[in-house]
C-alpha cells in the first residue's frame, strides 16, 4: 500500500514520471480489461480506452484514498472498465444493463444520488467479500471484467449452466442485501 501511495504522490507532483511508472506496472491489466469490454472493436478503440484510463488516473489522482478505495490495480481496472464503456457509447453499440446503471456507472448524478451510489458500491463490495468461491470470482469476472458465462466457465473449469446459476443466485442475494439496507426497492438489478 505504501508503494501505491508513493506512486499516486508521484503522479500528483511529477505526472509524466508517475504515469509512466503506473503504465509499466498496471498497463497490461488495464489493457486486458479494455480489450475484454471492447471485444469486437478495433484495436484503436481499445487503445483509446487504455489511454483514457491513465488520463483519468492523473486527473483524479488527488481523490484516491487508499483507506477508502481498493488497491490501485482494482481502482484502475474499474476506471478502465468505465472508459471502455464510454468508448462503446460513443460508437453507439453499448446499452447499459440495469445492473450497470444501478451500481457502477457515474452519470452526472446530483449529490443525493451520488451518495446513494456510494452506499450501493459499499454494499456490493461487502457482499463480494462475503461470497464463497467460486461465486465471488464468477461475479467479479462477469460484472467487472465483462466476461461471458462461457468464458468464465472455461477460465474456472465450470459448466456454463453452473456459472449462469451462480450468477443468478448472486444477483438475488445482492438484491436482498440492497433491499435490507434500504438502498433499493429491488426492481433494477
């Protein structure tokens, strides 16, 4: 965590050097997320999302709080996912799922909506931490890395039907936690 903190300080005070180091350390992971989300798109669009990820890292470096945010790699992968989705939006080929709209996408919300969104993200993070394996991995691969059930099954050596069933049960458990916490009425997950 200290190295991550030092890297973010370097990005704030020596952006070129800090971003170069961040790209060396996390560039492959960011590219993998962008490529996964932008399956079927040109390499130039994947690279556009990759570049946008690091621009956003620099732009929002002062907002990263290691005690509140996950590790820097996970933080960057989330930025990469959102940057790739915006590339899709610009090309008119992405329709956000209700799950994405409800939990992960920032869309110029007012303060109240932003606070509710943060609460939802916190509940999701806690729910993920409590999920047993392989459910946790399945959920992360599907909703953070945008992998299909077939790809997840191949990666985790599970039948596709089992992956789909576990995703369904995981979403239902998450819906219940959001309802129980008063964060959602349960309609949009």
